[in-house]
């Protein structure tokens, strides 16, 4: 019997076997739940099936939390926790609440004095930092950088300056179909000696993590298009 709480449930980062990145303990908890807060119902159902979820998905309650969700709806998502039930919060990919919209129900639970239980699972940002060789004691994650070309270049230059001035690893991501545009901007803006780590397809069979200077990257032609990547720069 699970204790009343909001369980933060990591999922795989892509089409990999759950057993490669998720402990069995997670699956034991998830199989007892019948109410979830999710970003996408279809992918949530697919994940539940992949871990051997036995309950009838037609009888499972899914609360949809994404960019279209009115914030006035979110308090209702944790009503069951207030009533003494366990509810799961599923990330769309990786770890809930990290580059993910799940922080709002977590905050509401905290404000109501309700328990929040984070489960162990993959986080692409941390995995990339671990494997980069960069400063793991002082770093900043910036999420997505500006899309407009000139604004993007200015932001990259600012991040590069932070890396040198503060001895701080700068971490950011991009929508997979814009990876090449971001990569090209990094090569154009950054100094030749600045180090860039590109971590793509983390935890998948075709995972590749590479750290090179900008000068060295200019001699390479990595295929980043439509592949999930994390970018890190350091001095």
C-alpha cells in the first residue's frame, strides 16, 4: 500500500528498454498507481505498457499538464493526494520538473503540506555534464537559447564569457530539428580554444558524447539533425 504522496516518475529518454535506466523499484510503485499527471497521454500509455503495467488503461485517470493547460486546472490534479491517495507525475522524457513543466503541482503539494517523493531515473543534463569533463561543481542550465539569429549569437557570446569569467560550465538544449543551426552558431561565435561538448541520444544504443575545442569541431561534420542533444561549453 503506497503512502499518500505525489510520486515524481522518470521515464526513458527514448526508445530504450526501461530496465537499462530505471530501477525495478520504480515499476513496483507505478504498477500500484491509477492516477497520473502527464504531458502527453499517448506517450504516457506507451511508457506504462513498456514496464508491464497491468491495470486497464481505460480506467486510469490522466491529468494533462502541458503548455495549453490553464493553471486554474492544476489544483484539481492533486485533489486525490489531499484525499489520501497516491498520484504519479510522469515526465515526457527523463526526469520530472527538470526542463519539464511538472514543478507547478509539486509546488502546490508543498504549499498544502503534502508529501512529494522523487524516484531515481535518467536526466540528460546531468548525464551530459558527467561525461563532458567540464566543471561539475559550478554549472548553469539555460534551457533553450533564442531562436532569432542575432539574439542567439549574443546569447552564445554571453555564455562563453560566463564560462571563462566564472569557471562555470554552461549547459543548454535545442529542439532537435534546430540542432544544426545552433551548432553552426557556436562554431561561428565561440573562440577556437573554447571547449564544446555535444551529447546526443543519451542512454540509447547510438549514444555519442564528444568533447572538442571549437577549432577541432570546425574540422568535423557531426550529424545532429533531429537527434536529441545536450550542448555544454567550458573554458
